[in-house]
C-alpha cells in the first residue's frame, strides 16, 4: 500500500491547473461525441413518443409527461442492460409502475415496441 505522503502527492498533482487542462483537452472530443449521441437519441425517443401519443387517446398536459418519463426510464434500462432477462424484467416492472400511475398499458407497450423494439414480456 502506498504511504499517506504518496497519496497526498498524487492528489496534489491532479489539482495542478495545467494538468487539469491537459486532461480535459484530451477527454473533450470523446465527451462531445457522447453528449451529441445521447442528445440525438433522447430527441429521437421524445419525438417518437409524441407521435405515438398523438395517435392515441391521451389527454394533453401532464399525461404526456408521464409517458415521456416512462420512455426515459426505459431508455436508461436499455443503456444499462442492452438485452437479456434483466431488461425484460425491468421493462415489465416499469410498465406495471406507470400503469399504477394512471397510464394505459396498451400505450406503454406500444412505446416499448415501436420506440425501443423490445421483446414482449414472457410470463
């Protein structure tokens, strides 16, 4: 194990402004790429959800926000698990949760199927 003096020195070295700037400059292109990719994905999801809701009998206002929040939670789950039984389970839990909040199950499933192309939940 490193001594306390070595750990303090490493911590202090990381706070030197020129080193911080160099680290930031090397990471900046990747950060911008990830940000723009995530922004484009989120915009696509929100547009698709709005399109689905306009074709359904969903009241405007806070109901739309609930469906958007469901889509964002589902997006987070897809980013975390990418597939498999954990994603299927999480999707079923989210549908159950948002149905309890007053959303229509058929609309939630339509968002899942059309926006995320998720496999149907197997009982």
